[in-house]
């Protein structure tokens, strides 16, 4: 009921007020297919493509800075594989690998703290699960990713105990600039 507490009029896609007819038709077709087949990934891909095709939105482009201390061995290999997957899905995005070596993350955390307080947050940064996120002022520097977790099925893929470690007052987080995911 909280949503109904204002006098704001919100346009509706279904009634043609929020989108052109062509987009609304494609949107309804995609949702019908999703309701029939239940394939979340296919529906997301179709919606993204329809959005680009109808010039309602743009393909992702620009730079994405990934800040971590994964600089060697299997961690670096895993990070590079994650980059490959992201790049395959978003070919126009340049990934900036902003790793900081040394001190098992101690050096990176010092650099991160300086960048956050100086108003220069990376797009995404690594933290340990648990209360470590609290020292980075989540309400100030992070944005909720609950809907992303739900839409991607991560809330069901990860163990509940891990999800609770990745949550503060919000689920996980990413910097407020051009955000993606917190590693």
C-alpha cells in the first residue's frame, strides 16, 4: 500500500503510455514466451536485444573497473575467466583490471578506503563475506543488488548461509558509479 500513498501517475507499458506500440508488442511476446517456457536467461537476453533493437536503450559500452587483490595463481585465473564471460556477454565494455598486489588484500583495502573517501570509487570491488562490508559505509557507497540476485537465480544457487554473509541491510553491493557486482 505504500506505493499507492502518492498522487503520482505512473505510465503503463500494457496501455501504451510508457513505450511505443512496437516495443510493447515485443515486450508482451517475450513475457508470454517466458511464462510458457520459464527460461529466465532467454527472456533476459530477448528483452535486452529488443530494447537495443527498438532504440529504447543502448548496449553496454564504456569501461568497467574491477578492483581486487586476485593477482596470482588460481585466483587470477578465476578472475580472468570471469572477465572472459562478461566480455562475451558485453563485447563493447572494456574491462579495467585494477588489482592491487601484496599483503593478502591489506594493500588493496587501504587503496580502496582512500578511493571511496576521496570520491573515486571503482565500479566493482572485492570484499570478504561477512561484516567487512560495514567498514565501507554500505548506505553511502553501495547499492542494493537484491533484484539482480533474484533475476539471475543466485538467491537459489548460493547456500542460504552464504547469502546471509553477503548481506548487510541490503544483499551484496556494488559501488554507486557504473555498478556491477561485488566480488
